[in-house]
């Protein structure tokens, strides 16, 4: 059953219409957009019947009577809880979050309206910036640049700041001076990469992106001493080793290494890039071409599809550094900056696909080195049953008239495509160029992680990794799990997805395994098929709450741990004393594994005065040797309150759910929970 809408919140249809109109806002430089939990957003879409049919069209899917209210917006899992956010600062996100999987990006107006209707948070705002070649690509900067400021006079005094990559050096200087309370006229900035004065940041109008500053690296605020900066000799001493600001490299301790056997520093999730670069570096015809500087005579600065030679030049410089024989490892900052301008998706520091980067890199090098200055229009001809060699040579000559570079010579080929008309049997043969071929890797199975929970209290929860065919049904997954846990004929398994201590959905046994996504928190509950001969059962979810019994009001929090599940006869679902007794018995059983063993006589500490008042009594019992309750039932009437009127339906609309409002506290009367 659906929850009643709070007073003042519009109907689902009206919500859908309002958000549809607000979502039409385009990206504009400097605008604020907000991040929102992807699962909450999907739940809201189902609730209002909202679905994006195409990029510019939103359609209403119809009846939403059986959809579940999404509740408050929960973004807390997207941010680092331990990071305190001062006023005016942005929340720091957890690393490696993925759009559409962990979060969705919505316009600020959409967020404001959803927050007005549902509440929750925290609010996570991000700015629209320009990236790419000529700055024409607009993106939402989900991960701003995090830098560590170091004060030269007090090196141990550091400040971590979050700032846009499109901010200027001048803005960075002002920000750091404000943090350290220094006059901007009395200091200068240094790129303090790896703890050494690397490059002086002098051009105040340059962006941090163009300065090639890396995430979490240090920036030194160098103050004047006795009215002047440290003398030039001292500065040269600090910048000459082990780094060279001109060569962008780290030198080996003995100043020598074998040619080509140099490493590439990880700039932050750039191992995918480094592996591709090492492969190209050790492709002899390509490395020889760049090391001989032949590429310099073939740069095509007028090609609008290239970068005016910037990418080719930076790659050539990188090859020289890797093969100089005097460097143990290279910092590819300049190259990565140039690559990011050609392919903006690689401009950040998120993990990317190596093959995709390799394709963009080779394409970019080809356009920078294309020997064709003016591409002619060429009309392709039909094969007309000519020999394959003739058709292939003709197609390749046409291709070279528009695309002719060292990259084409080394990395491109042709594949033959044949089409036969099913009516007239006419055959058409074409030869198309390719630079790479994607071949599927045979994967016939996958491993699914499921946490198994018993309802009879015979064991603690346990996690299993189940290997099943990729084309299997969920029923086959449950069959494998049933064999692992020795499921009895009188028992059944209920598979669910748990999200933030809630059962987000129940999963049908007829669903394909493809509906189980990696990273989902899957829980399987072992439940009886019948109780006392009664086969019509209600599955009840027990949700743990934290209550501080020292508070006068003792208001419970939201769910704080993974839910448990038990079954009771459906005829007791209406509430009453029998329902209370059934739920309490089930609760006692499911909590049985959470007992700790003691080697001496143990006693249950009497509840606190507040707890005794809530229960109407306080008990102190002697336990058998070897058992002491880890948690005791603070409210003895918990089952009555759960069975009274707190039933809703599981996400599949088939089984009842009871939210247990009881409190589990330690013997000392604190605010513990299961």
C-alpha cells in the first residue's frame, strides 16, 4: 500500500509535469547543478511514472497506484561523512562514484523543487565549466580539484582546499592567502609537486588546468623573508633535482637507466593511460618515427580535426623522455593536458578504459600528422563483380587521398563486407578501413554475492559467492544457494536487494540473472513454507532503530542496520494479542544468534529507570552458564505495536512488511542497536 502524501505535496502527475519542464534547462557556463542519489531518483521516477524516452522527450507511463513513495532524499552515502564542510564550501565526494550508477546530475531548480517536496540531503552542488579544445565543451565539474597549500615559513601548517580546475592562478593565490592570512603582495606561488619547488606559478590569468596541477598535490605559498624572497641560488638548488621544470621528468638517483625502460608516474587513476603509452612506446616503428623527429616535418597545423600539432609534439617529447636513457620515470603531465583538450572525457582523474583512450589517442595523432591538407570529395563505386584485389586497392587509394599519415601506415587496415539481396541475389562487396577490432571475450558465467539470513535463529548471517551461468534465471541462483545452505523441503528462500537498511525490492525467481547488478546488496532470507499447518503466511521485515534512552522523549531514529525477516500466519496480520505473541516469538528466534558466550555465571543488568518506566517493570534474571544476551528487548509490547497498524507491502506488492518499533539496548541502558 502506498503512503499518504504529506500535506502540500502535489500529486505524482503534477510532480512529473513540473520536473519535466525544469529538466529542459541546458548546460550554461557557471550554472549550478546538483547531485542526487541514483537509486532515490529511480524510485521517484517509478512513483510518478517519469521516464526519459529520448534525449529531449519525457513521457508519462500511466498508473502509479502501486508505486512506493521514495521518502526523503538520501545523499549521505555520496559524501565523506568524516569531512566537516564549512559554510560556503562544497561537500567532498567519495572516490570513484559513477554517474547513473551512484548519482544523477540535475539542474539546481529540479533539486530545489524535489527538496521542497521530500526534504533530506545533504545538498551537493557543482558548477558547469568549459573543457576541451577551444573550451567549447560544457560539463558539470563533479570532482573539483583538491590541492594542499603549504606555507614556506611554517611547512607543517597545511590547508586542503577544493577549487575548480577552471579557476585562475590569481584566484588560487587569493584563496590560499586568505587561508593563511597573508597579504597577496608579500608572497608567490610554487607548484610544490612531490615536495620540491617545481614551477613558479606566475601567470595570474592562467587556469589551474593549464598549469597542470594534479589532484591532492601541494602548492607552496612562499613568503618574503626580510622583505625579499630566497635568493636565486637557493631556488635553483631546490628546483634542479630530482625534478626538471623544463623536461617534466624525475631523474634516477644515479642519473642513468636503460633506454626505453622508464616508468610513468601515476597522476591519479591514470594507470589506464600509462599502460597504453607504454605499449605505443614499445612499438618499434612508431617510437623510431618520433625519436627521429620525422614527425616534425609532417605536422598539419591547419587541420580543424586536430590540435594544431600540440598532441603530436607532446607525444614526441614524451617518447624522447622515455628513451633518453637518463630517466628512471617520467611525469606525463603535459601530455595528459594536451590529450584532455582533444578528448575532454580524459581530462579528469577518474578511471577510464584503456582501449577507448588508445583509440582516441591514435585518432588524434593521425589528425595532427595527416599529410592531406585539403580533403577531396570522392564518390565510392560499386564492386560490380570485379575481383576483390581490384576493389580493395581502389578503396584504399580513395582512403589515402583523405587520410594519409604514419598512423594510417602502421595501424590501419581493411575488412571486407559482403551484402546479398534476398530478392534478386545481387551481391555488393565493400572494403572499409579500420584501426582496431573489438572482439568479445567469452564469459559464460558470473559470480553473485548474496548474504544468507535465517529466520529461525540457527546461525549468524553468512555471505556466499555463487557462480552461475550468465543466461540463468534467479531461480537457478536460489537453487545453488539452497544446496549450499542445506535448505529443507519445508523451507523457502526470499531474495531481496537491501539499500540503506531498507528492503529496496524483492526479486522474482523468474527474473533473469542480468537484473542482478554488480555492487547490489543482495540478501536471501530462509523462511518456512508453513507454520502450524498454516501455509498462508505474511513475511514481516524487522527494521532496527536506535533510541537514546537517556532522552526524555526517546524518539527513535531511522533504520540503522540491515533488516531481518520472519513469517507469521496471514490470519494474524490484522493485529491483536495473538499477532503480538507470534511476532514476539519470531523476534526472539531470529535474535538468538546474537548471543555472546561467557565462561562464568552472567546476569542481565536491570534496565534503566527510563526503560523500566517504558516497560512498566524491570527484571533481573540469572542466566544459564555460557549465555548472556548481547541485546535485550527493551519494550515487551513491541509485537503488539508492530502488528497493530504498521503493515505496508514489500516492493513486489505480494508480502506484508511490519516495521518493528522496538529498541534493542545493551544491559547498561545505552543506545546500542543490532
